[in-house]
């Protein structure tokens, strides 16, 4: 068989509703709208964690973060009523990444963008990538999106060059110069992570749009409760209620445009017909802290939280000649699923000992309505830098159960009837609650998930 190429686009901090075809009323994403029309749009796709590094580890390994040992963003350490349990600050070289698996099968492998899975000895080139452009230990461009950005593995561009433009240009060159071998292009853009910065002309466009819609007169931000983590206890959670930030909107449109440049390169080189394109995000949109540039409504909360706003993501897959254009899938899927999916698409043997938690999405992409899987799980035993508290959760069918570690409370929601997780059914449906909690406890025991311990200094600090 002729093995397909793969372009895997991973966005940083993009929320479920940050794209027009997912219901954004303000941001403009014509390229992604078209991609959804050409492939399958998933309504219930999930990141494996509400923060970045753990989800990225899941993409690479096909495992849940707790099984890998990376449960927090590297190197986050927060404490409140509970202490931060230990976690790995790198992706172990013992993990056989999807890049290495494809490389072993004759693929050229490219990483262009954010890595955030350890220092130099654990960079992409140590995990099966032939080329690494921009991937290193950092989680966001600390010096900003305009060159000089001082990213160790990406030479600075001309003064003022925008980082997302540059990464797209590097990806385009790799596609154009690839040759006849199949390739895997992992394209994890740094956008739309903070700092929220965008080209001035696009910002002006959305300032005018916000004014025309009257959004600039609406109170978009609302202060809430104090942060539960010690280092931010003097601050309050600040929630965004509407999508109206012109800079964030410009950042989203620029990203959409640059994805279009990559897709155009596939067309121009004659590779589009034999290239599977994945588009998704690593966690929910930033909606409760650090400027709160977006909102995930009608989902609850956002990045750093156990609610769906923190983990439900856009997911679009274009598999030419296989997936029906314009199709929509409502089956719950999760990050570890990408590894076995790509193996099956490439006609390679599955590696269940490696991608232990992933299930191939190929049946769904061929038209099936569901997968042979009982549930999907999350374990985030840390304080989100955005106001969330340590917990774990499970989704089984339409029901989602969350256990919060601070006080042991359980919350149960029917996501089909209550997408905003507003009506806790734990008291009214004790049988369902017990079933899901038993399932959750059994799962975290099986993978040896760490539970946070009490902070003995907490009460005395209050």
C-alpha cells in the first residue's frame, strides 16, 4: 500500500468554541471551516488533561498522562489545601513515540513548534524526529511573538517577524522539499498561548468589528472567588463571559491563515490527496485568568479546570478518499487515540503495550457511530494556574463524574442534557454515581495514579 503522509496540527490553549464551525460568534476561521467541510468534525473530542505538557505526552505516547507520569505542565508546582504530588519533568526516552514508530517504518519525521516535554536531552530529535524546529523546554514565547523571540531551537527572524508566520513558513519548506518518502509533520504552534499578541492590522479589524457589534460596550469580565492556590491567593478568578477580545481574535485569524498556507503547500506539491490532516488543541481556552482572553461558553470554565471547558476540544480530521466530507461524529474520543489511529492508517501493526490507553479512530472515520470502549478518564492532581482544584474524572456514555480531592465531593452531569455542567446529579442518581466512581477508583489504582496529600502549612497560613 501507499502509506499516507500525516500533518498533525496541535494548537496551544485553543478552546472548543474558538472556531466558527464550532459556534464562535466573533472569531473568523474560514480555512478551518473549509477543512471541516472536507473531513470529519468531532463534537465530543477531549484533551487528556486540562493543561499542556500532559496532553502533549499523550499525543506522543498513546497513554494517559498519569500512566506516563507527566500530570502537570512542566515545571509547574502549586500548592493550596493540598500539596503538588511529584511528576516527571520530561518525556522518558523509554517511551516509543509515534514519531519513532513512524520513522522505523520509513517515514520522514518533522517537529515544528512547541515541545515542552523536557530539556535538551529529551528534545524531539531524541524521540524519533529527523528535524526539530522550535521545539525545546519552554512552554510559550517568553520574549513575545515578534522576533527576536529567543527560542533556543529557532533562529531569530528579521525584527518584528511574527512567530506563527515563521513556523508555517518552516512547515511549508519541509513539505516542498520532502521528496518521495512518506512524512509525519507534527506542527504544534505556540499560538494561542499567552502573551496575547497579534499583527496590528488584524487587531484593528477586530476592534472595528467589536465596535460595530456593540461588544466594546459590554462588560466582558467578571471577578469571582479568590484563587485556591497559595501563590495567587491574593487574586480573584476573573471569568470572561463573551468572546470580544480583538487581540485574541486577531491571533486566531492569523493562525487560521497560516494553517491555510500549510494546506496550500500540500495541494501545490500534489500531496494533499495522500495526506491525513489532524487539527486539535492541548487543553481548553484560557477563560478565567491571565487576562482571560476567551470564553468556552456554553461549556463550564476553561484551561486548568476539570469541567468540560478545560478539556473538550475542537477536532477535525481530513482523510481523503475515506472519510465522508462534511461528516460529524458525536462519539467521545481522547488524545491517546491518535497514536493507534495513525498506525492503522499507515497499515502498520498496532502496539498495545505502548499506546495502552488509545483506541483507533479509524472505525469512526469510516462511518461507525461508536467505539468499543466503556469510558475515558482524566487525572489532574494539581491546582490549575487558572483557578481549578485537584481532581480526577470519568466520562461513560452521556455521564461525566468528577471527584475533587480537596474535600472528596463528587459531581455527576449528563452532558447531553446539560452541556454546561450546571445540574449536579450525584444526589439524585446514586446508582450512576456509585458505578462511575467505582470505575474511576479502579482505573487510577490500575495506572498507579498519585493522589495529592494534605498541606500541613495550609491552615496556619490562613
